[in-house]
């Protein structure tokens, strides 16, 4: 009984990994997904499983994945399928556009579902919010790699911007501070996926697609720039260590009253 309770939080990530393998098998049967696609898909499944398991352990308790988390896990699984098809396309024949667009479109639709489910069921959590953000970022990265093949490598900026921002938070911890809610930020982020799916569908002339994707990149750059500026203005500035040591060790010595100077006794007297 105790073992069952301890292992219960880990069932969700494992189910997600199994679902990912099932999706890869389906893509193999329908599109001829090759070994490289399998490698990417399985690596993605393992990474998500491990990261989610660590997140559940840190959160503690035995609740496991909530209803919204399961929706996000489905989105992440679909994103893994998109990534597998995109990378497989680079080394083999192009993947069927309908399948690629279908997987990405369903993932985007589900993006509007998990947040509502979390609020309605009262299961909003920091882990769920982070998981949702990572699912968005990975899908956008996979789609940007695909679209970059036709419009140019500059499109990769859309997919990499989130990861560059995250990496910059290491040397600049103030970038990790929470941001205030913003409808503009949500709108710009949602637009990236829609625009990249339209570009992937190849329903627009290439110049029009380039203008559309370029506008999306401009909006994303503005959004990130605005957030970085806000975080910089509201960062917490701590006193340097040397200044604190100066006031602790040096100032007391300087401000301590000087000891009276002992005057010499006149000649012939005793001290």
C-alpha cells in the first residue's frame, strides 16, 4: 500500500512517454517516420518524463498530475510528434503537410483548454504554469525549424528566443522574477503558433508568408523587450559584499574614540 502511494505521482509522466511511443508508431505506419524521427521522439519523451517526475517530487504530496496537466501533457506529446516529423524531414523525404499541420493545430487548440480546465477545477499550480509554457516553447521551436527550411534561418529566432531568455537568467537572476499578467504578452505568444502553422500549411505565396512571419517575429521581439525592460527597472539591487564588509569591519575602528595619549612625567617624579 505504501509503495503504491509513493509511486502514484510518477504514473502521469510514464503514461505520457507511452503515449509518445504510440504516436510515433502511428506516424511510422502512416507517414513512414524513420529512425531519426524515432530518435528525436523518444529522446523528447524521456526528457519530458524525467523533468515532470522531478517537478512532481519537488511539489510533494500524492496528487500527481491534475486535469489541466494531463491536457498539457497531451499537447507536449503532439509537439513531440511534430518535432519528430520535422527532423525526419530534414534527413529524409518531406513529411505530409496535412499530418504536420493537423498535429500542430490540435496542440494549439488544446493550448486554450488547459488553462480553463485548471481554473475551473481549482488546480492552478506553478508546476502546471511552467509545464504549459514549456509545451508552447517546444512546439514553436519545432515549427520554426520547419518554416526556416523555406523562408530562411532567421525564422529560428522565433523558436530560440524563449530559450535564450531562460539561459540569460543564469548570469542575470533578475530575469527570473515573476512578470505581471499581460494580455498583450499572451496574444503575441499565441500568434506565433498560428502564424507558423499557416506558414507550414503553405497556403500563402512565399513573399506573403515571409511578411506574416516577419510581423510575428517583430511582435515577439517587442514583447520580450518590454518584459526585459520591466524586469530591469524593478530588479532588486543588493549592496556589494565589499561595501557591507567595509561598514562592518572598518567603520567601527574608525569611529572608536581614540585612547588618551599618556603624557610623560616631569623629570624626577614617579609614574
